[in-house]
C-alpha cells in the first residue's frame, strides 16, 4: 500500500488489504514492513490485548503512549508493548530529513486484559553473527524482552555459504521465517529479500545462505 507518507507491505490481512488465505500464522497476526517519510507518522490510536513488537531497520522512530513512555528507537533497538486492557500510542519518524523503515509484529496474547506494559532493549549485532540469537521470550531475563505468549523472536546474520539449524523452541509451535535481507535456501525453497515461509509440524529446519543474509524467526504457537 502506498499512502504517500507511508509505504507498507503486509504479510497478513491488515486494514484495507484482505486475503482470506493470509489472515495469520498461528497466533502471529500482523507483520508489517513500513517505510515512513520524514517528520510523518501514525497519530494517537488505541490498542488492546495484543503483543506488539517493533524492530527498526533504518532511521529513528519516536514512540509515545498513554502510560507516559516517550522513547526514540533506532536500528538494533527492539521495542515491545503489551497493550493489555487498553492504551493509546503514536509513532512518528523522529527525523525531519530521513526515512524510517521498521517491522511491526503483532502476536495474540496468552493472558488477556493485563496491565499495559512497555519495554525495549538494545541488541549487539555480534550476538547474531552466524548464530541464532533469541531476543524476545516468554521467560523473563535481563538480556531478552518478555512477551505475554509462548513465543520467541530470534535473528541470525549468516555469511554466504554458511549453514545453520533452527530448532523449534516449544512443542506445538511453528516458525515464521522472514528474510530481512539476502538470499537463503530452506529445503528446495529459495527465499529472497522480504520473502517469508511458515513451517510447522517439525522440530528443526536447516538453512543455507546463498548470499550474506539477515533472518528473523518468529517461533509461535499454532493454536490457542
């Protein structure tokens, strides 16, 4: 969708885009790839009972919400917001000169109507260099963001020709593999930049980098 101030690609049905075969992947409801023009953004709007993870890829994103948080996140930062019983928030391009590109991911919550919550973390890119690094988890810890669901978000940056095995982190989960950049091969499927594939009913998958690649994994329950 091209809204002028916003160019956005929806992995699943969202707003005016509807595809009955692309409503969600398990409890993964939204994965939007947004490019926001300088000094533009999403005005204050409500959310409830959704876990919202924001991953900036380029530029600076300013966040404000009705719980009092005002933050600016940049590449290698990750933000999570538990909308819970309900809140309002806005998101704007913090720059008046440069674009901001972000991934926003929505996950259905495990427990409904919790107190709204915000958190963020800064990641070290070396932690995902030729290895899988989990940065969102249902297990609380200092080096990961906590999510109100049995879901795990991980990243990996693979050098060309490198191979890696991704292991499903919880029985009953599937994994949505979203290729941020590069080209990879999974079995006989070749994925290029911004391609994705959902895989379930397996315990692990093998991935080969056809070129230098950055991969996002969303390990998600397939049923409530």
